[in-house]
């Protein structure tokens, strides 16, 4: 298994959208998660998806705004983020468990006007 590689972060205004991607070889049979680390705070779980992609769960803070998906043929996990808020500012990681285990280097998301 190779460490996941996240991409797609950037600077966006409140109310905007971003789509994150995570390339993760060797994890097609694993639950995968997105976690994030806001500035000065610890890791927090955002969302998880089942191996086949048929089941997804979300933190209450992002429910209804974020959508997790995956394409195992492309070894990629996605996080579509809509209606972004300043409190969504964080480094976002793709991980193999909800505590952030096996995560990659992360991608910075900054929500600011």
C-alpha cells in the first residue's frame, strides 16, 4: 500500500465550492475517510465511505454540504464540498480510519472573503 495523495485544495470565498481528490492505491477493499485539521486544533473526522461506495457517513457539521464518493477503478476517493464556511478552513486528509491513520500529506482548504 502506498500513502494516499490528496489534491484539490485552495482559497475559496464563503458559500463557494471545492472538489478534493485522493489517489490511494491498494485501498479498494477498505473503508476510507476524510479527516481535517483546522488551524491550531486537532484532527477531526469529516466523512467515511464503504469499500464499494454504497454507504457514506458524515459529521454533523458537514452533513448536507459535503458529499464523499469513490471510483475504485481510478483508485480515487473524492470529497465534494459546497456552501463552504470559514470554519471549514483546515488541512484535509484522506485516511484509512476515522482517526486519521494512514493519511497522506493533506491539502489546504481556506475559506475566506
